[in-house]
């Protein structure tokens, strides 16, 4: 497989993951993704921003989140976010430290 085809397939898989998280399963909370998988929608938007910045495209966190979420992040939170339990919050603090550190 050539590099261009590999890149196209990777991009298609990313788009499908985004669709799954944003359209098929918006009920799955970011905190649960982070606690179980070590990443969440915010991580994906941050990775998108970092890839843009590496290519000389000036993009900040809020712009990347709006691109990934398809709307301003605060709008998505108001529509889809639920409050986390104390147990979820404790697990999140541990997972965030282990997987994100100070990049948040």
C-alpha cells in the first residue's frame, strides 16, 4: 500500500470514529472514554490541533474543539454532557495524569 492510500484510509477511519462519537453515541461521556480508554473527544480535538500546528497552521484549542464537535464546545456540553459521579471524577483524575499530564 502506498503512503497516500494509507493516509486516506487513516483519515477515513478518523472521520468514522468522529461520526461514531458525535452522532451514533453522543451518550457516551468524555469522562467514561478517558477512564476506560485514556482518551476522549477533547484529546482527539487536541491531537487535531497539534497536527495542524506541526504543519504551520495556527489553530487554538477552542477552534480545534469546534471543528471536532461541529459546534462550540460549550454548546455541545450543554446538549450532551452529564454530571460525573465522585467515583468517575476520582478515576478521571488518575487517568488524566497518566494519559495527558500537563497537556490539557
